[in-house]
C-alpha cells in the first residue's frame, strides 16, 4: 500500500509543509465522513444504496490489469464492495497519472456478467440491463460525482512483498467504468474489500485479509502492506466483528488511561436500532467517540498533562491541542487503551493518539461523533487510520473476528 502523501504516491507534492499535509488529510477525512453519513441514512432502506465511500481516501494499491498488463493505482477501501477500474473516457476533472486501461486492447477481457444473473441482481449493486445489450450495468454515486459502467471479468496482477508480479489464477469480476465525473478520475479506480459476494475477497474465496500501517508522518516509509493471500494471521488480541451494509464493525467496551478506567457506561458503545458500534475505516483519519466518552477522555488527558504544557486554541471547536512536540513533550505520557469485547485491547502510544499539526503544536486525533463541523451527529464510532498506525490488523471473515497486533510492518517483508 502507498500512503496518499508518501514519496511513492503519484500525488506526492514535495512543496507541501506539515501544516499543508495535515490540512489536506483533514479535508479528505471530512469528505469521507460525509459519505459515511449518507450510507448510515440509507441502511434502513437498502434499495436506495448507491453511495460508495470513495472521496476520502488515504491508501493506494498498485496493480496491473489485462493482457498485456497495464499498471494502475487503486484506492484501498475496506468500506466499498466493488472493484472498479477506469476503462474509458472521463468527464471533467483531471486524468489519472497512470495509463488508461482500454478494455478493447486486452485479450483477456470478457463481458460475461449479464442481466438476470445472481451477480447482476445483487440489490446492493442495483444492476440494470443495458438498452441495446444484455450487459449488466451499474452506477455508483458519491458526494461529488459518480462512476458508471458495466460488469465484466479480467485478469489481475498484484505485487508481492519482494517486488515480483503475481497474477491471480482466476478471473476477477470488476466494474469497467466508462463514464466518470469530477472527483473520480485522479486515481485509476477502487479496490473494494467489503464483505459481499461481489467483493474481491469473496471472489478469491479467501477467509479474510489483513493490512499493516506504519508511520504516516514519514513520507519515505514504504512498508505499508495489504495482505490478500492465504488466511489472515490472528495474533494476540482478537474480538468479534459484525457487518453493516458491507462494512466492518467491532464493539468497544471500556477506555483506560494508564491504570485508570474512565467512568463510561459501556451501553453507549453497543449497536442498537441502527446506531452504535465502532466502524473500522481505511479512509477516516481521526477516531470518533460518542460525545460522553470523548469528553471523559479529554478531561482525563487534561488532568494528566496538567500545567506541564499550554493548551493551544484550535480552529476546530472542541478539539484538544497543546503547544509543543509529541516526541519531546509526551515521553512519559501514560498508555491509553481501547478495550473491546472478549478482552481485546488496542494500546495507543502518543504517536498514534496525537497528531503534530504544526511544528509548534499538536492535537488529539480523537473527536466527538457530535462535533460542530459535522452536518449531523455520527450514529456510530469510528476507528480511524491514525489510531491504526504501527498495527497489523487482520479480518477473519470465516470466524468473524478482527485482531490487532503491534508490529513493525518491515517484518512482513522478511
């Protein structure tokens, strides 16, 4: 995986300052939240589901498609269901820096997904018949645009940790997007890892997948990894997960700061009547907690830091920030941990709990689900990617469990 702002990203801009990168990351995260809010409103009426959480993204996956193979760069999105790729012209916006995949130039492209088949009739896809053919067509919309095309199958080639190409031994169904509007064409497409029959994981018949995220602040870091082959390695702490319209949720129970558990009723984290639960997301930067839990955590952090550091007034109302440097000023900061059901624990160091927004101040990378800038209250918590740094996270779909193991992602290449 390639982080959006790393040196290996086609969108890398060496002129951006730390403040610029953080601001852009927050903007992408806010776009992602807007998508998720629309999704949550549609959960009660799945017939209307057409929105994919595409606009806010942080990680990219390089791969090749077709014969001969054409290099592409796709958004890695564990909240999307469909693998789709540009294979036609675009309307508006900027073209992806990668070459356009033209399906008519590939000898392995086959239109073999037609109307009145189970794959086309999946309600979450809203497949429709083409006017002049029996092709299965789809339209995916998001906040700032849309993508439209038809389902087909093709040969995909991924990159192994040692840099060699690995071609899948089976054809994969994908969305061949021939029409895209503004906002969808900076990348080559989306690699959806949600759980449905149409998703990549289901097609590969894998029992799950896993990924490892390193230091997002390090522009030169190149060991972020997505693991698609074999069974996910469930190591150390694991907790049951459940699905909501193809997305992965877990249940938070308690929060601790050092040896102290915060006085929070665990019932506020449970999912009841379309609300609650913690979404594990690959596109949202910050972590979001119910307002009660967020305020308790913020109060305890204020108590721990005391007068050692001076608070910085953030432009975001309710955000907790301090003057100083994370690495220098939080060396003795106590471990903060999220405790999930069945005793799974996710422990946070200052580096994946706080975010250095500028050289002279940092902010807590946790926010309230009822933050003022949100268009509406989030009906669930979110575990953002900042909190997932330095962890190997495995999704076992057969056992419906998720695990967290703190490792250096480099060991996956040994």
